[in-house]
């Protein structure tokens, strides 16, 4: 048991925030964990579940004397939150986030960072379709990548934060913001957009057909509904804030979809089989990498 940060403050104790609290406490990485939710009902739920040592609805109060502050809120809320809490943070404290976009986060948060705060943007590549405090669990990050974007921060502070991340079971990897947003646009954002669209198509079907689609859902459609059940506010903010990269990948996908349409229309079996064989190898690679 090695304490890395004496006091941690987590702003936003949903799936990710609650899991950070539980994983950090499991590994003994902090002496004290404070959770903040502005919704008093959620704050009461957090306290009842015993996720943290202290609960508050006041973000400014939460970050006072904290050695690490984690902003686990939708990316659209990060700028205003940083403006509110940074002036209350103690000199030398580390500030991080868990947002799924990074260029927009740097754009919104950077202007509020003072010289004595160590700002280390990050993104855990972990999650489920569930949300809220009760959705958190300590094993969420086990074996999953946690991307770290060092800014103008002393190297020892970055290494210390990476030790915290790996202490929770994650695999730490450094990445810059532009590359991050392109990678995540394809691996996460576009699949969610496709899932929302396919499930939305089912919702718009005439009543009997829609009912039968739900009743006779095969595993593929069930997987799409799982993805499409993710937090709507979080994903609204992701698409608005990573629009450039998502639109680029969506254009590529549209072109590939047109290729498939032509192959199906003209009965081009070889083209279909070649594509399906290539994509099957991707699945095998993901399994081999331990990310299935």
C-alpha cells in the first residue's frame, strides 16, 4: 500500500468518478477521497454507497487542500468548472480530467491554469453503458489504457500521476491531443454514432416491425443497444467538441459503406469476403492485446 496523493478530490462521481474513488481506495493510493456532486440527491446517494470519505455539493470546498483534483464531468462543462476551482486549489496540486476529447479540453481549460497548478489532461479508455454513482466499480480500469497528455509540467509530477494511474490497474500511455482525437474518433466516437443511428432507425420503424426487432434481437443489434444506452449528455458534448475528427472519419466510413453497397448490389463475393477476412484479423489483434 503506497499513498501517492494524500487527498484526492473528484468532481463528478458518476461511472468514471466513482470507479476512480473505488480503485484508488482499493490500492491505498490516497489517504482521503472527497467527492463532489452539485445535485444534492446524487450527493446523498454517494454518501449512502460509501464511495468516498467525504461528500459535498460545493466544488470549491472540495478542492481545497487536495493534492490531486479529478474533473470527471462532461467535456462541455470542463472550462467553467476549471474557472471555478483553480483559484481555490493549493500551489503544487495536480489537476486532471477524464474527457473523451482533448483539443477542446485544452482550449477550454488552459486559459484558467495558473503557473503553480500542474495541469495534466488525461483520458481513461474504460466505461460501460451505465451511468451514475452506483455504476462505479473498482475493477473498471484493470488492464485498460489511460492516456496521459503532459503539458508544461515537471517530469516528476507526470511520472507521479502515471504511478497513480497504473496503481489503479491501468496501462499508462502518453499521447498528444491531435492524435488522441483522431484515434478516438474512429475507435470510440464513430462506433457510438453508428450505434445511436441504428437504434434510432429501429425506433422509427412502424410499430409491429419495431416490436419484432426488439423481441427477436440478435447479438449484433443487442450490442448496438448497449452502446446506444450510454450517457446522452456526455456523448452530446463529445460529438460537438470533436466534430472535425468525427466528420473526417464519418466521411471515410461513408465511402467504405458505398463500396460495400456496390459489392452487394453486383454480387461481388470476393470483395465482401476479402473485407470480412481483413476485419476479422482486427478482432483477433484486439484480443491478443488484452483489450477485448
